[in-house]
C-alpha cells in the first residue's frame, strides 16, 4: 500500500507538559509532544515508562495532574472520553462476541443514532478499507486474530475519529502475522488519514510503523524523531541501548591534531567519533557502537580479543568476542556465500567500520 501522504490529513494532537503523579510517584514527567495531522506516532519504552498513562490522558480516561491535551487546536481537557472524537483499538480487540462483524463495525454509529442507511454505507466502506467485506456476517470467534484486529480497526475508524489510539495492538498475534498486520494497518491509516498514536514496547514495531517515534524512559521523553534518526543518531545513552543493540565502553574524550573529536577507551584504544562536540574536551564519556558497525580485521590498529562463539544467522555472521579485560563484544557482519563463523578461541582484532559510527554520551551507564 501507499507510503505517501494521507489522502485526507487528520487533526493535530498536542500534549502540552503532561505530568501524572500517583501519590509520591511520578508516572509521567512533563511530556510535550507536537503531533501533526495524519501522522502515525509510536510511544515506545519499557514497561512502566508511562505509555499507557499518556494514552489514557489523550482518550480522557485520566485527567493528568498537570498539562493539556489539544486536538485540532482546541483544548479537550474538560471533555469526557465520548466527546473527544478519539477511537481506541485495544490489545485484545474487545469485539462484541454476540454481534456479527458488520454489527460490530456499526456499533459506534448506532450508539450515535446515525440513520440505518448511513450506517450500512459506512460499514461497507470500512469493511472495504480493511478488506473484510466478504466476512460481514461472521461472528468474531469464527475469525483469525489478524482478521479480528482488522474488524476492531474498522469499528474504531467507522465514527471518523479525529485521533486513533492503538494500545499494543499486535501483542496477541504471532511474529509472522504481526509484520503483515503492521504493514497493512499502516497502509489503512495512510488511506484514512487519521492521526494515530500507537503504544508499544516493541522497538521493531515502532521503527517499522511510525512516522516519528517518542522514546520514553521512567516517565520522561528521551527523544522524539523519525525512526532512522532514532536509530542512527540516538539522543541519549538510554535510546542507544534500548533501540537496537549497542556495545558500551567507558572512556574519555580527546581531540585529534586536526581538531576532530576522538574517544580514548579505558582499555587504551582510540576511536574517532562524530558526536560529543557539545561536551568538554576531556569529558568522561560512555561510548556506544552497534554490532553491525564493528568489523573483524586482520591487521592494523584494533581491540584484541578471542572468539567466544560465532553464529551464522542467514544473511549475517554474528560473533561474540571476549576482550583481554574480559568484556563481551557483539559483532554482526554481512555473510558472504559459503562463509561460516570463526571457531571459538580464534584470536581476532576489532575495529569500527567507519569514523562516525561511535556515539558518546556524558552519562555513565546505569
Ligand atoms: P506497560 O508497558 O507495562 O503497560 P506503561 O509504559 O504503559 O507500562 P504505565 O501503565 O503508564 O506504564 O505506568 C507508569 C507508571 O505509573 C508505572 O510505574 C505504574 O506502576 C504507575 N501507575 C500506573 N497506574 C497507576 C495507578 N492507577 N496507581 C498508581 N500507580 C500507577
């Protein structure tokens, strides 16, 4: 389906300084997000980081301790959930088991007293959108998990909500079906043009579906950016290690004779880094490098170690290397046809694949 701009752009959604306290504990700490009309944004973070709390604040199930929710330029804080024009799809779909697919999709329209003729036309339009027109008379239990998920989506979209909220919508699906559904639902969202917020703790889901990802940690917003930027230029040590994999080293910053920033690892190796320009010249730093940005090399400078284990994972070769100071480092390289892993115990040398793949952060690793 199309990845282009939505056919009709939905309303914008602004979370303005949302804070939620439960007694003494701070579940959400001054989160501000400016979401464009028609955009699909993922709230990504580990369990307990505040994703569901934010979703509930948008839907109106929770009145946050501080902050405002603004939909299409208008504050909705005083409105109950059924007056906010927000549709929700839950993890368990929450379809009505005694109603047919068509009746489920018509539910919100019937509740709003829309004329029967309009309900019929809209249900047909929605089932067409999710490609389930031929199953209109089935009951939920006669359908697969993926099909039920599409019915739940059609039901949420039938009332033309300004904002669509998806709460861990693929958690109940098996891994293969999940990717198909992610692609499909993103396509449907594009066609409908509805501004959408999806809550997930699955980084692949967030990266594959969202126009922008909001990474949350312990109630705080760590970074809000497009998926490639989150992955390529993580804004914090947390983002670098939570999204994708990272090898983490302690070291200090140094400046090369040409003025370029370098990081001197505590093990003595010196690597170029494209980040850290805002830090003091000799700051203590934590350096991160992703497994796919390291290479096993035969000669020249590098970090020495021995192969602990090698895994041929189809298109990639993954090695776990043990360095002389006992640290485990993961390396992932493209696998040439016929190439296998190096045997355990093989001495190897490791080097970054390019100068700008090492990120440094002022924080120490937690
Ligand atoms: P998960 O992925 O596990 O659903 P989450 O990121 O959605 O987690 P929230 O459910 O928003 O996290 O919870 C954020 C924090 O607020 C957690 O520490 C949680 O224990 C706490 N919390 C949530 N609801 C309440 C409540 N009603 N009373 C007290 N504390 C709560």
